[in-house]
C-alpha cells in the first residue's frame, strides 16, 4: 500500500523547538505546536486513518524557504506528526527514509509518500 499527500506548510526545525522550563521539564514551542496542529488538518483522511502498524518507507521532498535549515531535523517533525495524527502507530516502524531538500521561498511544502513494506 502506498499513501501520498502534499502538506502546504513550512517545516520548522524540531531540534530547536523544544524548550526547558525552570523545573527542568521539556516542552514544545508554540511554533512546533502550531505546525503539528496544521499538519494534522492538512493530512488527507485516508492517511490519518491508515494506522500503519508494520514497517514502512517514508519518502518526502521538503521545500524550504531558507537553504540553511537542516534537513535531518525535518524528519523528526514529520515522523512525529504522522504518529500523533494516527497515520503510523510508531515512528520506530520507519525502516527506510529518503528526504530531498528544495528551496521555494514562496510555497514551502512537503510532498510525502508512505510505502508499507
């Protein structure tokens, strides 16, 4: 089974979006919370309801506004969103990952494909 979607959002760098409180607890920044919320809204129902529970391959093209943004940090954000939306049951089921980075200052987006192995 193959699932595809285009998500018209700019992916924030997830590693820079965790904050530490004065008590030492980690929490998400507003930026990452907003991204996760809108990602779920943009994800087609077919993918949200997939509940993939076997190994899968994730391929996506990420179109960023800024060429200095790290590509590897986008994977954390995308996989976490797929898991929290219910598309995948656990991101540790991702056995293959292919990411391509492009620059589009006017239309940041993610073109993703999930291939169930």
